[in-house]
C-alpha cells in the first residue's frame, strides 16, 4: 500500500473537514516516512490571486518509521485559499491527487482548496430537510379552463396531450414559445394536496411575471403577474393556501435582461409611445446600453435582440429591483418566500449582495438561490472570481455537479470519479450553502431524466429529430428503475432534492421545448411516486439529512456506499448498480442490496438504542 501523506477528506489529516468560517482554526497533519530522509515540511498557503505564504510545520512525534508534522492556522478574512506541502529538500512537494489524497512530486501538481466564508453566513432552517418541486407554470395544471388569451398573438392549446410547438418560420420565431396550455395559479392551488402528499415543502416557479413568450424569461412587467396565470391577488391567495399545507413558494428572478417587448424597452410598441427604445428621455433609458457598435443598436443577452441586457449598476434599476416597493419587496409582501436568480453568473456580485439585503429584510427565513452550472466557489466570469457563495450573496445554488455525478453513476461511470465529483463539492462549499443546495435530475433547461437515462443521446441533433421521439417501450421499465436509483441519491446527498414537475410520473422529452410538455394528469404511473413519498418522509424524520456530515464508506466496482451522520441519528445509504450484494455497515450488521437497487439504514447514535431499517 502506498503511504498516505495527507488526505483532505480524512479528519485525521485535516480538521475540520471542508470549508470554514473566517477566524476558525484549521489543523493540517502530515505524515512522512523516514525513508525519505531529512525533511522540513512547510504548509504553502496562497490566498486567491495573492502571493504564497510558507508556514513551517511543527514536528509532532514519531510512530514506527513515520514522522508526524502539524500546523494550525485561523484565516482572518473570507476568500479562496489554495495549499500544498513543501518538504524543503530536493524540491519534493506534496500535491492533491484523486480523492483528496496527497501525492509526492518533483514536477508540480494540483493544490487543495480551502474555502473561508463569512462567519455570519446562515441559511433558512426550514429549507434543509424539505423537498422542492419545480413547476413550469404554463404546463402544470389549468384551473380555469378555456380562458380567453389576454393578448392576440398567443395561441391556445386546448388539447393538453399535444407536443409543444417547436418550429419557426423564416421571418420570426413563428410558433416557437407562443403556444400556451393555460396553466395558472388556480391549477397549482388545486394540486396543493397532491404536492403535500408527495412530501413537497417548497415550490419553485419558473417566471410568473407578465411576458410575451410561454417561458416568460423575456419579462414585460416585473410588478404584474402574467394575466394568463391570474392576478397578483391570485398569487397571494396561492401562497396563503400553500402555507396551510406546509409549502412555501419561491420565484424566478430574471434580472440580467428584459424583453424587448416590455413596458421598459417597448421596441414592438405594445406599451404605447414610451419605453427606452422609443423615447431617449424615458425613465428606463439608463437601464440599457445603446451603441451603434451592437448589431441591433443595443447590448443583448447572448445576441438575442428580443432580450436587451440591463445595466445592473444603474442606480435606477438597482432601486427598482431592490428598493422599497420594488420587485423583491412587492412579491415577498404578496407571500413569496424567496427567489432563484436566473443566470446568476452574469449578475455582478455587488448586485447580488443588494438583492440578498432586500430579500433578508423580509426575514432570515427568506431564500436566495442562484443558477450556476459549475463549482460555484471556483467559478470565474468576465475575468473575475465570483464571491457569491461566501456569505454575502446567495444562500445556495442549483447543483448541476451532483446531477452530473448521479447520471454518471447510472450510466456506468467509474464510482471513484462519481465520488470525486460529489466530495469536491462537499469539500469546497460552505456548510450553510451545502445543506441548501438545489439537487435535481431534470430542469426546464435539460433533457428529462428518463430520456437521458433510457433514451438515445441527442448529441446536438435538431428539434425535428427530437420531436415525437420516445424511449422504446422495452427500455422504460429499466429506465424507471434507474431513475428511482438516481432520485434516491438526490434525496440522500447533502442539499435539498427537487423534482421537476412530471418526473414522478416518468414524463419524457429532449431539450426545450420538449421537456416542457403539459403534465399528464391521467397518468397511472405509480412506480416512482410511492418511493419518492417515502424518501421525503425519511428526510423529515431522520436528522442525518438535516445537515448531517457526509462520509464515503465504499466506492468500488458497482457499489457506492456513503454515510450521513447527524446529531442523533446516522444513515447508511448503499447503491448497487451491479449483481446481488451483501454489504457490511458501521452498525455491525450485514445487509443485502438487490441488483440495481439501494438500501437505506438508519440507527440512533446512542448505542443503547436499537436501530431500525428503511429498505427500498
């Protein structure tokens, strides 16, 4: 066996595990075999974009043929720190290898990361042990059927089983994003008992503000609900009814751009003679960047001329979003419990911090999540390291890295690689954020989970190829079984599980708009709903899932076995994508795990208590 110099995941080498608040001590313990000869180890610690500092480690005694060294430090300011160990002889250094393991090298290597966050960073307690449910509002449930369209250019889809329109004509976007199935606040309200029974405690709604596309990411009026959904008062009534079911609602905040067809820009003239595009003296003119150097004469989001970008540093815009009576104020006063920020990477950190202040002014229990697709601690955008996950910005982020890891496990990726992806996030993220991560298998921006798991890869094929394509009947059963395995991971890893509406009945679909079909309320598919209810109940009743420590027990072959350790209970979660398995647990018991199955075992931490089993 190779010698273990240091492993950042092992509390015998680094205490505490993972990120720390500024001012807290962290201790590093290094072991060096005598066969390396004389060494004088230094911890080399570098704050992001600053010069490295060398700290001589203290000799801490010997065990047979091994020398031990330690060093304790308490970083005083938040930020990202990177470290390795220099033995100070023969240019030998110890860098980070796979699984956090130290690797001896003469030629360089990767550093470990230490995230230091603001000491006062705290996130809402209510969110941690709950379950989210994401709703694309137009496609969930129509509570008031056959409503007249509030605008003449909308196309009503009376047949809810029809595929979303996806084609465009040569002049404009044609029918793409202009067909509406009529989902509304009343429909969501009708289905609150269904969601409560599924274990849902938080609904995340894609945009609800007035807008002139069915996705509503091209905001037309931030202060008014889209009339097809209902009124602002209807939204307040929905929040009040949800609260009675123990469910909170968070909204999608799209603050990097508006629609060109909006009250503020008004290129299309729908809102009369005013607006920044038509009136140089408009109160909204300072929100946008007009310049003849842009193809459309103004800066657009990713080049789409229907989505003019806003200048988030405009004092007028900042006040409109964050000020008294502004967007945040209005919707939280109506009953919302927080926001998910669209394209958070494209919002300045200073703007996100102002949004946080506006959200938290309504109570520390209000939630702020951001859309980030990578490791949010190391994310760079526009030449700057983002700081939004250190305590002054976001509470948490959408956890695409976990989605990638889970789907990787289901598709046969190396279990060691899967663990590396999971534990890197656990190690890098501040615990307040880690415990509130939004974990999912599908979203409105991805293919449906069942399609990914059991369907043919799209590999960039166009919408005409994606249209009407279904998972072959012979693969559906296997796909649902794997999908349950994936959701069991999402429910038991650190963070908060989120179901994308319809995943629980095995809805299918490739990318936008096929992943946004209307919910099939006639479905009798129950193979996922029952287990998902049980998993939600498990999360509510076992404190190991309320911020409990994450430990990898076994990761080899087809087996992924990890442990969550809470204050009062410990849960062991064992996944087996291979043949029949007999697994040993920390409880001194053996348990069987069926081929392609998983097992969850829970035991009280007090040794005199008899544990119980929860097997799925």
